[in-house]
């Protein structure tokens, strides 16, 4: 049985109220290991809350995680991302761009990844495929996400 979102929000609020030792104990129950000694309270809370949400609502898909791992690795080394990672995708979108669209009363986030567009744990080849998966209706993906410019009328 899954926890309703309101219960998840209540549980996160309870975690937010924990002191450092309480957060370390919660860390152990969530991650099944001792919390890193160097992490401050606010990071412990954020990481625990993220894990709780990911378990309830779903985590990032594997393509997005690999991309973020490459970004983190390059940042740790002080390097810039390889030029191929900066290539632009259709509609002038760079890898890592997050598109946000309100649909059915919820905020939907789509991330531009190497293979296309990641949404809800799945990677799609096009925004049109994402729009169809999201709505069940055929849409122009770029138009659905507000990427089509209105053509100016000639005078």
C-alpha cells in the first residue's frame, strides 16, 4: 500500500523537526548505514526527504542519473563538461534543461538528456512522445511545452 502525498508531507515535516542526532538515526533507518560525519543537519534532512519522496513518487531514470553523475564528476575535478555534452538539441535546448508544464493540476518536469527527454522515469525520443504519454492525446510537443514561437504577421 502506498502512502498518500499528504502523509508523505506530514512525515517530511516530522523529519524537518528532528535534531542532528535524530536525523542521524533516521539516516540509518533510511539508508541502512551510518550517516557521514561531515554532513551538516540541513543536508542530512534534504537527502532523507529526497529519498522518502523518491521511494513514494519515483526516482530519476537511469539516463538522468548518469548525466548528473558526469556533471558531478567533472565539477569535482574542476573540469568543464566535454563539448559534446553542450551540444544543442532540437528547439535550441541544451542537455540538462528542465521544461516545466502544468498538466492535470500538477507541475510536470521534463529533462533534456542525451537520448531525448526524460519524464516520469522514462526517456522519450521527442517532446511529442512526452506530451502524448502525459496527456493521452496527440499534441505537437514543442507547442505543448511552449517552445513554438508565434509567427509575426508581415505588414
